[in-house]
DNA sequence: GACTGAACTATACC
DNA sequence: ACGGGTATAGTTCAGTC
C-alpha cells in the first residue's frame, strides 16, 4: 500500500526485545495513520590513535562476543563495523557497535572498557531522536510511504487493533515529497475546580473548543435557563467520562491547554483515580503519563498534548510587554481579548444566578487558549521543522535544548559522532566554575540630549562566534598557525583557523535568517515570518548555549572569548566614532548611542557604510534609529551616570524607555505612570517645566488622599517558597498574610500589597504591609518618599539646580507635615 | 537606640 | 537544571558606636 503521510507524534515500543518506532500522523485526505518502523541500533566506540589492523580486528571479535541479560531482556552485540569518523573536529577511527535494544546501549557501553577504546558515544540520544537521525523521517514534513497494512494481524502482538487509527502500516520504503497543506484538528480545553491544589477539590466543569465546536460539560446545574453550549452530567465521575468521550469523538491531532501540563491534565488524572474512572484519552485507551520532577509534562498516546504556556515562555516572552504570563495578560497582548469577568469562589458559595457566568468564564478560557494556539501554530510548526524533534518536545523545550536538537540533527554532514550529555557530577562541577567577564557597558554622562543616533551589531554574539570560530571543537590548548586569539581573564585563548561544525552551522542559520528576513520584506507571510523568527532565536541562543552547564557542547572558553571579542568590537567601533568627533553618549554590549551633531542623517548612513566596510568577518553594524531627544540620569546614590536606564523619543514621538521604574513591574502604578508622563513631557518639550507642574499636582492629590488605592498596589513575585526566605521583606509578609487567610499562594505568584498608615510609629516597611482588600489608609509618607519622589527625582536633577531646589523644598515641606 | 555597610532580593538590559 | 553576564535599587540584617 502507498500513501502520503505527515508525522505528528512519535513514540516507541519493544517487541521481542527490539525497538520499534510508532509514528502517528495524517495522510493527505486527513485519515489518521499509524506507521511502525525500526532502525539499526548502535553506539560508537572511538579508538585510540595508531592502532594496528590486527589489533582492531581482534578487538572487534572480542566486542562481538558481548551478550547481556539485564532487566529481563537479552541484548547482544550483533555486528561491529570500523568507520572513519570525526569527533569534535578530529579524524578518528571508530567502531560502530550494533546491539539489539537501544535501552541497553548504556550497559553495552559499560562493557567496552578495553584499553584500545578511548571514548564511547552515541548511546544517550533517546531512541526517538536516534530514529529520526537514522531514518530521516522528520516531524511535520511530507513523505510518500509504502508498506504492509497491518489488519488485525498478530504481528507486534496485535498493536494495529489496539490503536484507534484508520490505517496501520509497517513501513517498507519512503521518500520525501513536496510540502502539502496540513489541516490538523486542534482542540482546546480548560477545567474549573474547587481547590487549586492538585486533586484536592472537585472538578466542576470542563470546556472544549475547536473551530467548529464549543462545549461546557458540568454536573453543577442551575435552575436558570441553560445556555445551549452547556451539557449536564450527573456527577464528577460522569463529567470525566464525558470529557474522554468527546475527546475520542472529535479525535484531535493536538489537545491544547494553558498551563495544562502542571494543572488541568494532572488534576483530571487525580480526580479520575479518586472517582475510579479511566482517563483513557490515548488512541489505545491508555491514560496520560506524567514525568516526575519539577517540570511536569503530560503525554497522551497518539494525541499531541500541548501546553501553550511553555512555548510562549521560550519563543515569545522576551519580546512581550505582558508582565506576567497569565492567560489573561497573554490573551490581551496577542488577541486583544481577555478572560471573562468572574470572581472565582468555592462552588458552595456560588449563588444560583452566578453559574451561568461561571460556564461562560470556563468556555471563554478555552476560546482564548484556542485563539492563542492558532496564532502560534505557524511558529510551532517552523520550530519543529527546524529542530527536527517531535512537536511535543519542541513546544516544551527551552532554547538551549532547541539549539542542541538542531546540532544533533545536523551532525551527519560533518561526519561527526555526537558528544555525550554531561553526567550529574560533571554538571555540578561546571556550575561551580567562576564567572567570566561579560559585556562592556559605557557609563553615560547624565543629561538631556538632542538628535541621538543609535547603532547596533546584528546578532552580535552570533556573528562573533562565526567570525572567530569559537566553539568546543575549535578551542586550542596551544596556539597554531593563523589561529584566532584573544586575551581575557588574564589568559590568552586560541581557536583554530579551520572552521568548526558549530560555527559553520551557526553561519548557515544566520544566512538563512537573513534570506527569510529579506524575502519577508518583499512578500510577507506568516510562515516566512515564523521561520525567520525561529532562526533569529537560534542565533541569539548559541552564545548562551556554549556557556550553559547542561550543554553537550559546553565550552566556557568559547563563551568567554565570545564576550571578549564582542567587547573588542564595540570598543573599536567607539574609537572610530570618536575619531569622527561625534560625542558618544552611551553603549551597552552591542549598541552605541552618539550625537548626530551638525551631520545629516544621510551622512550618518554613509558613515555607517564606511564602518561596515572595515569590520572583520560577518560582523555587521546597523542603524537602530534616529532619535529626536534622549535622557540619561544619575544613579540614585551619586552623580555617576546610571547604566541600563535611558529614554529616547523619535520623530513620530514614539518612546523607547529602558530600565526606568516605569518599566518595572514591582513599582506601584502611580509611580510608573507619573514617571512615564514626565519622561514623555520632557522629551516632547525639551524642558522640564510642564512635567514639574504635573508632578506637583500629583503630590498634592496624594496628600489629599485622592489617589485610588489600586494605583498604589505593589506587586512582587515570590521567587521561592515562603519558608526559604532569609530576609523577611514586605512581599514575604504579604504572602504570609495570604497564607493565614487561606488564599492560595505559592512560588512564582505575584504577591500584591500596599503600604498603610499605622497607629504607632513603625520603623520597618514590612510592618505597614496590608493586603489590597484589607481595610486601611495608604501611607502618604511612604508613597511620597519611597515611590513618587525616587521615580522623578533624578530626572529633574539633570536640569538646573533651581528646579532641583524646588523639589528638595517640596520634599522637606511635605515630609515636615508629618 | 541610631547609624552604616553588607547581605538579600527582585527586576531590568542586552 | 533546563542559555549567559552586567547593573540598579529597595529592604532587611548585623555589627558598631
């Protein structure tokens, strides 16, 4: 039988001691296909240099004798071949040791302690990754397959009949074909419960949303008119069973939740157990399986379970405006829609008339989740195609893991044997290493400036890695002819001239990124945009990867050299800019801000071109922007210019604010808004007069208690569990208060509080902390002295001292009132 | 008990 | 455990006078 096929989900099973990949996907008509396939299983034994043929042959004979009987399974070495390979860029002779079962490769490796063998590699990729590398059946690409249809056959123990698919075939041959359009079925879901703690309360309702389906299932009936999307069941057990039935009937390719790895799915599992019903969501009626540990993931056989929150965290969060990754904020930013307004209460406290609102709230959460998923699907698809790992993993992995996936799936072009994952001891050793010197930040001279130009290096660190060939395999202990070198941390680091596979891959990624970005300019579409973005993220993560303790290709020397070369590049460029007698205002890592002076914008662009013609390798400087005005302030402590804190305004009055309190979520809204307004005012006007007037009005309002309490709420994240804190800061007190009142609060939550007046004079801020709904009056002195004034003081300070005096007077008189 | 610098903590920049 | 280092700033804590 022949058919077109796109792989969506992968897993594997053992049959008669051997591993078989099971790939679930669709054909071009939309039928669900299950493909069973196998591949050779092997590891690499890298031989010592200069071994004689006879010795190698003798070794091969020895290795071929290895047989293991572990974990109730027989594995033996089935074949040994000698190959010329490359390992970390060096030519090596290596034995390809074939064995029966992938899971036993580690034990086989343990048996290879022969003196002739230098290293053992390639046994720790996981069978699925190994299979994809070996067979090149890559997720989300189209293939034409031919194979034998398994129809109630006893082959593989009747696996075809256990799986609810249209066709199950044993793969015989395949070829890659052109991409076709895929319309996978998505289904979003969301649950509402009585308790937040896993499994401790009852599940009240579950919503399901696809493009043509909207449903809320609940056992909480209301006497009011039932909305048509609501379906009643008799109890929680039936609710879970009904949910399973709907998922089975709709039979989506992807089941999507928001935070569902750690909440919805495990909650369902826990309640199913409690009610003694099966959460048989898998295509083979199996229940979801969860990984242990801090980072829980929930896997359903044959259906790809996606927790969209995780993908948002790795792929989008660094470019987002949202201050938290809550469904509400994220939906606002991406969809312009928000959660339904409904205050969740325990079901016993919900009034008869409120249930309808609760149903709607529950339904809308799934609508938002579905909307987000649709929006992010192109990115997820491109990520998966590029990293070549199953979408289940790619959608959850951090960028460092994604970089590694990309490397592992592209090693073959370099004939490279994969490096091993660091073991536990090695990781703790790496984590203890001393920090290396990082980026250079130029101390600005505080002031208000006109006509500011900003240049920056495109993918600075990525370009440096490629230009100077910085990687584990190119790092040299001693200098070689023409090797690249740089001094940092009192040591000179050398890197080979001949390009290594890591910089080479990165070079390709940068070129591809450029290519798609260019195409995007001429003919924009979502796929190109997604692809360009995925490559951009890969480039930006390559530097962090090499310095990351968990990396296979960990190389702190390469990371340190990357930072050192980047420092050199920015300083050299600054020197060139200085030579042209431009005044440099600021610089951080890969950007330089300077005054345009009397030169025109065209002349600046010409100058940029000139700078670029003299840059080494693929280093490239680009225009970040021309700005009408910009301000830099002093640090709070002294007169030195503050780094990482500035504001710019362009011709269209668009602001670019960095580091100021107004962009920090742990300051109250009033302070942030006041600061934002005075920054805008000053940058628009070119002076401080109007801004100062505005601040005076606000201070007056504050003193007259005319400010809304909501504008004074301070939000701080609980970064660890309450008991772990050594210092008891205000937000810890707020969290303790919440605990006392049995308001759920845990690590990672944003804690809200305000600072209130107290009867007696209290010294510590934490003694004045009150929760938002706790009765009390806001503490005028605190909000003046610790929020408003600190946010505006050093902005006015950059003007003449008269203004400064007014502020100081103001401060004294206002504070003197108490 | 007031003062002061160090330690702890959160968050931002690139 | 699930890129890196640089930087500001508030608040508490612990020691000194």
